[in-house]
C-alpha cells in the first residue's frame, strides 16, 4: 500500500507523542541555535503553511531551508527530462504490450471514470499509453484524490516549495536532502511485473485506497501524525502491500540517511527542514532518530519558537 502512495506521503509506525503537531524544534547536542523540522503533504496547498502555529517565526529564526529536493532541481529542464524518460516504458512499448486484455480493459474503464475519456482517445494514448505502470499508478492516485479535492493541488504553488520560496525571497540558501535521480529510481525502477501488480491493486481496490487517501488528508490537516501513520499502516493484504524491502528503500533507509546528514547541515547554519510528514513518527522516524543522536526534539505550539 505504501508503495502506491509514495508520491503523496510516506508513513511509518505510530508514535503516540507526535499527535496534533507538524512543526518541531531541534536543539541541544552542541547546536548554538535551534533548527526546525516540519512535515509536509505533497498535494497540500501552500496556503495551509501559514495556518500552522510557529511557522513564520521558525522561518525567521533560521538561516537556510532544506526540503527533500531543491526546488531548483525539480524545475530544471534536464532533471525533468530524465524523470520523464524514466516514467516511460522501454523500447517503444505501450501499456497494451505489457497488460493482459482484461487488465487493459479495466485500466481504460478507470481512465474514463476519472477523465471522461480512455486510451482510445489519441491524446490520452500519447500522454499515458507509454507510461510505465508505476508512473501511471502515481497519476491515477493523484486523480482519485483530486476528484474529492478539486483545485487543492497546485504544482506551481505547493506546500513543499513554500518554504524554499520564503528562503529565496529572504536571499537565504536552500537545498535538498537527496537527488532527483534517487527519487526517480525509487519510484519508477522496480520490475515491470511488480509495477503492473501494484497498478492493478489500485484499480481493483479503488474504493479502499480512496478512503485511505481521505483518512491521510484529514490526519495531515488535523496535524495528527498518529492518525496519519495509522491510516497509512492499513493493509489490504497479500501482494498489494509493500514488501519489507520496499518499505526499507522508500522509507527507513531514507530516514536514516537524512538523520545522518542533518547534523552537519544544522551545525553550519540554523536550518528549516521540510520533509514528508510520514517520515517523522515511529521508532525509525526522523524524530526518534534525531533524539537518539542526542538532540532535543519538541513540538512548536502557539507560535513559540524560543
């Protein structure tokens, strides 16, 4: 399940102490000034950032911003070209070449339901017919979410980029914790058979996944990481759930790498970090990992950033 919604949010185990808060202060362990860590939802509107207690004060109190990716990378033509290439099927193949007749029919019906047109439409076939199943799964997931949240997602004004744009406006540095090539590999390079399996899991169990999306969205806007983790942890059973290796590569290994490099970044300058909220809770989440390194990590409430 988590594999399906990696592009929306990546979540881990439940941690009771993280309820009702998205913004955390990181201090101690030799830091002269605190840094901050906020959880994001990749389809949330940037306007929600301004409703979170303490955000403006935390941005003012820090000297640089780091997201999962630098917004310069996500808008770089060469990077976007490489990601687009990774989202396509190899050797000029189309979905009709790799899906069974029955699965292709199901996919076409799903596209008609979501878009009003299917793969028989020339433009749809040109845009989606050559996508790898993982890329199509990501797009279908987003379309399903936006059916109930029309107009919420604006890629030109995203919640994630809001913080880096603030840094840019303040003439402060900003950057990313990982590379576009890594995220591209994680999302689109699994074996085609596994990608196809997960695509059909989404199509065959659309109601389950849409309900799960609603629970995730509500938990985020309620700033409740416990509820978010619980929603993401629901399993449908069998091959539709992420394997241990998939969970490690998508979530736990990334958390560990970020926790490894964040201390040096914070030591150089007080930093505002913005990463997917699902990376924060749990024994293998960023909050616990930073505490294990000796930092004091506490929620920011009521605008208090002292």
